[in-house]
C-alpha cells in the first residue's frame, strides 16, 4: 500500500506543531488516501485471546452495569455472549505484538518518538463506543474501516460529572461543540483534556497513535529514586552545631534549614544526573514484548550473511530508542540502558526502522558488537523475506 510521507495532508509539520499540537483538535480528510485496513476484525478477535496481548471489551449496555469492562485474554464464549450492538474491543501495543504494524506510528516522526506510547486499535460493533471521555495524552485516531461519528467538547470536566467506578473518565453529561463523521483514511487529532466521543456507524475499525503523558508526580518520584538508590548509608541528618533548646519537642528553624540544605544538593534543575536519568526513564518500555532471537548468531559476520541472504535487520517496535548529544559523543538510550556512542552512530541507528548492511560495515568493532548485542537482546530482530 502506498502511504504519504506525512499524514498531515497539505498542512506542514511546523504549522501543525505551532497551531494544533496540545492546543486544539484537527480533522484531516484522507490523511491516508485509499487506505486499506491492514487487519481484520477476526484477526483482532484472535489476538485478544492471546495471553500476552493487552485487550479489553467495553459494553455500553447489556452488561452487569453500564460501561462494563471485560479484560482479556478473551475466549470463544466471550464473543458468543456479546450483544449485536453497543460494544467495542480495544487492543493496546499493537505494534509490539505485530511489528509489521509499526509503519503506522513511524509516519508521525514529526513528534519526538521518545514521546510515543503505543498503537492502539479498536473494533466496534454498530453503535459501539468507549463513552464520552477525556485523556491526559495526545492521540491521532485513524479511521481504518467503516465509519465513526466523533464529537468533541472543550468544557472542563468536573469530578461529579464522571461515571463512578470507571477508570476511563467517562462523563455522565456530554455536550458536543463540534462533530465529524470519519471515513476510511480520515484522521482526527485530539489534544490532552479535550473530551471526545466516538460512536461507530455500523461495524468499524480504527487505529490510535498515542503519546505518553508523564505526570509530574511520576517524574519527581522516579528521579528521587534514581539519585538516592546508591547513596551511602553514612550520609545522615547531622547537627553537630546543635545548641540547647528551650522546648525539647520543638522543630526549630535551624533544623528545617538543615533539611533544606540536604534537599538543595539533590533537588536542583542543574543536577548532573538529570540528563542520563531522563534518557533512561523515557526509553524504559515498561513492558516486555521482545523475545529471544530466532537465529542463534554469535558473530557480526554471520549476522551480515543472514542480511545478505534476503533478511532485514530492524529495530523492534517494542524497544524504545533515544539519544542525547553531548560535546564529543552521544548517550544512546535503549530500553532503559545507556550506551556511549558516536553522534553519527546514534542518529543513523535511530533514524530508520531498518538497519542497513552498509551502515553495519561502516562501524568499528565495538559498534558492530553493540549491534550484535542488541540483536541478541531482541531490541533488533531479523525479518526473513524469503
């Protein structure tokens, strides 16, 4: 299938980032012209029955309660007992369990790919929906098959307007401000905190390219854990200059100032550990989808020979790649691990999904060994094209 270099149509990536990204919704008609849905409803149902696949069904009605979730793995009985209408099957991390689907998210490389979370797909029966809700993350929703009506609202959602007991932030009352019907190949971008409601008009399939929304609490907590994990036990609160207090139970300003001084050593924007910590944190896949390689390869020459015989070496979509340029080299981050490499190495490895033979042959011995190690760990994998 031929795909456009950008799913933004006539809109440039620069204009999109300036006027829409995290600002307001956008609908692009035929972002994917002549789109042919790359997966069927039957294949999605089959995937949802596998243990390692993150799947769920949402029943708007005819369940034990409105908007009842059913979490996978599914089985034949699950689908046999579903009503004819008003339900949706959603599968997260599609690009991780089916790496051949990664081309969809790759088209959005005008957003830093270390911000990418996952490719989610959903099959909806007629009138199927996950309810009017808002998300904390950015999402591009591509209509793959059939039609869906999308409505949005920018009104603030108060806690008393959310369905109790649901983690989806489903709203009790939703007043649409705008409405579109999406056909195959159409796309809608929805920024964080914008309420939206998608309802399937007949059976339909859609794909959602989502971007991570990391809370301040998670960032601060993880950084503190990172910088304190190896602190020596002898570093304790000290008050050698303690003087006699009038009240023994009083926590004095001097004591508070000592604590502030301790904190100031670690909680500073100029902390030397922030760069490496953030690279490791954002490249941590948070889940295990990579597998041991199919071929037991011990040398780079054998790997190259496999590639010469019509196999391609690819970055696995379940692995997260990022880098930070320093003065003389780069810090390459892969799945939470740091590798000091040359700038050209990091840029080339991270720029394309496929790793070329030409690139590997241009590397020095240490860099070639890293390629081999990444293959053995599953971060790179061979795809046999015979």
